[in-house]
C-alpha cells in the first residue's frame, strides 16, 4: 500500500493570484521544544503592535501549562514550578490593547493523556479551565479555547479527551474551540507508520463525527507531509469540514522540518508554496510560530529576512511596520 511520501499521483502546485495573509499566530511561552527569547513586557508589546500593523487579528496560546510549567501561578495543578510572572494576563492585556482575539490553550500533563490514565488529564484540565475562567474570564480579548492535545489519528483516547475537555471549555465559557492536529506523513514518521491520504481522512472523519459538537475550528499543521501532497490533503480536510460543519483554518508552519536541525525559520520559497495551497481551502491562515520564526525581532536573524520576503510578497512596507528603536 502506498504511503504519504511515496505516492506518485500528486497534483502539481501552482500559484494563485491572491494569497491569504497570515492573520494569526500561536504563542509558545512554555518553550517546550524551541528556545526562550527571554522577552519581557516591552518586547512583547512591540511584537503585538507589529501583529496589529500587519493585519493580524488572532493569537493562540498553544498551551498554558505543560508538565510542571505554567504561564501563570495556577493553584489548580499540583507540583508546578514557582511562577513569578503572569504571562496569561500580560497576553490578554496586550491583545486587548491591539484589538486581537486571544484563544486560550489548555493544560498538557505530558503523560496521562495518551495512557490508560487519560481521565486524569480530563480532571486536571477541568480544574485548570475553571481557574482560568475565574481569573481571566472577564477579559474582552478572551475569545476562544485551544485544545493543546495534538494528534494525527484516532487513538490515545483523543475522542474522549476532545469531548470531555472541549465540552468543559464550553460549559465554563461558551466560546469557539480550536484544534490543530497533524497528518501522519513521511516527514515526521519516515520509516514508521506513515498513512495514506485515504487513511488520514478516514481517521479524521471518525474523529469529527464524534466531536463536532465540541470542536468548532480545525487548523491542520502542514509540515509533516511532502509539499506536493499538500493540495490533495487540504482538499480532503476541507471536504470533511463541510461534512461535519467545522470551520477550516490552516496552520502554516513558519519553521523548517526539512533541515537536520531542530528548528530553523522556514525557507521563504517553500513557505510561499504552503500559503498558496492553504489559500485554496482555508478560511484563515495562522502559524506556528511567528515570534520565533518570522518576527523581525526574533532571536533568529533568518526570521527577520523571512519577514522581509513576506512583506515584499504582500505589499507591506517593512520600514513602516518594524520598530527598530531601542526599547
């Protein structure tokens, strides 16, 4: 059976006349597998002002807690490391100042959710979600939830997790729920269990069928499959969204999975291809993750160059939107 990454009947990618801009980004301040930039409020304010200047309207906290780390001093999860700075409040306030919608990411224990103890993940998240709503629920910028348990297929109790955690999000504060899963493709699973297009779509047809009442928006990641496979995969995802009444966005990754290091900013030539493919099927393009991999203020110099190429392609004046004055 042919697998994603081995199929020859892929359609060529061609450019559209008008490619959607990036209008949202994840925020990763747990810094699970990317480096900390050690930004304070001044750096983040400059970053959020840039988002507004280039037409972004959405930020998504990818996870507000992971293992023993958290972006605010949560009392609902035992065993956390001490938290001195409330980044959750800062992100909400900066989003409000700049007219951005913020989607709040849930908690990832890093262990329970893909084991038989999955119900402990649900219980942790219910308490965590309740505390988040109590602390931040009155913020005008709080416009949605993000379920941080990312998966590629129908296993690891993902349906139960989506149903229980997503359902509790809606009970606690009834707002749209976003997920960002990924295809089981050859870039990430080379030599392993790589899915065919049909297998991937079958898995997600079953997941959506069981969770469409608690999941409103799906933004698939795009970095795990080969570039030529993207159009067919995204077409299939769009059809599933229409079938199950789930809004389809696209998470166009701005980091590079092609290089042997983990992870540099993407090559503009291939990011442009991915954005073009997403434009054909998605209502909105978001990215993981602008601050590290595309911001002119990133710790990666190549990110500034990537942003310059993006500005050139979308008619944005780099000089007008970039603030190089000392903070």
